[in-house]
């Protein structure tokens, strides 16, 4: 007798066959959907995968190897003081100012090292949601009322969602705390300040390599943008020195690896992606030829990449097919969404929060998108609902979160964000709609 899994495989194969057989390939709409699915995937691969995700995978792998479980449990564990745990989670997440996908490897790293579900979820939400520049741009472009409401809502959501996740799954968290408390590993021999400097150099590479220009930003922000690759290069040099003097890698190997990266940076001055990619390859080779600690780091990085990348890419393809790229139409026309989110009804706010949760927003892109939707008749309440749910979630993000903390926790996490965003939009729209 065939198992349930075998029947599921058979049903999936039949479903795929029927979709392919009856797909109206000659339809212009199907061509547009396929174009948007591939278009968003190409954009994601060119502008997000190498500069954002790969550094995040290395940081996540380093968390698993160089951050002791005792330290994670002390500051973020289920039994840590709540003020300390949620303060550390929200501040460390907001400092990164990354998108909903880039924060995932970092979230997985601290969660697997023993962080409590509540603080880990606070970190997961705060990374993409509490973005200082995005909040400033929101106030400048969409108005100070929405900007202030977004700032207050994002900070409040971070703490409230974390606390609610902890309370809802309290029994499981207590069992987790008791399990890790039985055999707690010792503190690492490397001083804390060295580990902090090591992580700071990697975070600097991640942040400044992805620093974007914005028309609504101040002169300081755009001045940093003009010097972003100089700052990234300095951070990379510091990172290399740390690997040699503190992590025990050979200076000769690091120097040999750095030479082609420097040459490519000088030759391809207009395309920084090439030397950056060469740098990633060079670091990987050096780590593979280093000591046991560096090889363990590389293996951990690969495990994170292998676990998350396929789900992220599948999610990006589906998101592109459904909603398209900013300014382009796909299966669901943007005018439908704009028509459903007018006014300040419960339905409009709920649709805005759910649509925002499934859309993929690169950092700062939500502001011009919302500017266009507001011009098409979107209410201010639904606009805030989308701002509070959209940057923190996306379809690719949801698929990976499920693989890390399970289906039940993921559904509750997404549900809390959408419900709270809907209520916040309703309240805001009733006063300033």
C-alpha cells in the first residue's frame, strides 16, 4: 500500500503536468507573468544575492562558530532578563538596516545558538522594519504624520510581537531552556572585544557595500554613498588583518588571495560586483585551507546557504509572477490593489497588510511604491498598514522562516504582524485619514 508521502508526490506530479498541458503559452498575459518572474529573479541575483546574502551567510556561519552558546543564552536566551533581551535584539537588528531576506541568515544563526523565540523574532522584525533612513524618507516623501507613525509602530511591533511569540509558545520555550541548560558549553578563550571587532568588520562590509543613494536623503547619507566602496575596502582590509592575527590564518595565503581582488578593483572601477565576487571566492579558498576553526566556519556558511537559497529563489520567482517588479504589471495588476485599499475600512487595511506581507521590497523601495499608490487613491491608514507589514515580510522570507522555526510558529508570526498592522492602520486612518 502506497504511503501518504508517495500519494502526495503523485498528486504533485499530476498537478504540474496539468498546469503545463493547459497553460495558454500564446497568451500575452502569460508572457508578461513569465517575464516579470524572470525579471525579478534576474534583478535579485544581480543586485541582492552577492552583495547582501553572501556576506549575511558568512556572518551567520560565524555566529554559529565564534559566538558561544553561553553568551547567546545570557543576552537573548529564554531565561534572560526581558528588558536586556529585547533591548539587545531590537538594537542589534535595527543597526543592520537590511531587507527581509538578508536578515534571515542572521536570525537563523542566533536562533540555532539558543536565542529565545521572543528575542529572536524581535530581531527578525527589527532588522528590516526599524530602518532610520527609511523612516526619515517616509516622513519627507509621504508626510511627517506617516513617518512618525511608522517609527512608533515599528519599535512597538518589535517588542510586542516578540513578547507575544514568547507567551504563545511559552511551554516549548521552557522545555528548550531546560534542554540547553543541562549541558552548557564553556565560554570561548578569545576575548570578547576581539570577537566584537571581528563581527563589526563583517557587518561594516555588509552595510556599506549595500549603501544606496536616495533623492530624499540628507547630504551626509549621500556623501557616505559616494565613499561607500572606499569604506567597504577599508573594512575588508581590517577583516583580512583580523583573520591573520586573531583567527590564525596564514598571512601568505591572505596576501595571495588579496592580489587578484585589488587588481580587479583597479581594472573594473565601474563594476564593483566583480572584485567583490572575487573577494568572496578568495576568502572561501583561504578558509578551506586554514585551521579547523576556519573550515568549520566555511561549512556552517555553506549549510545556511544550502538551506535558504533555494527557498528564497523560489519565493522570488513566485512573487515576481504574482506582483511583478516595481512599476511593472504581472498576474495581479497594481490597479486592483490600489482599488481595494482606498478609504479606511477594515477590509482596506487588512488587504494592504496582507499584500505588503507577500510583496518583496528591497531596502527603501517601499517609499516610492507607496507614493504611487497614494496618488492612485490609497488611504493613509492602509498605507501605514503596508509600511508596518511589508518591509518585515515577503513571500521568500516566509518560506525560509518556516524552514527555521516550523509551520505553526511562522503562521503565528505572520498573523501577528498582519493583525497588528491592520489595527494600527485603522487607528491611524481614523485620525489622519
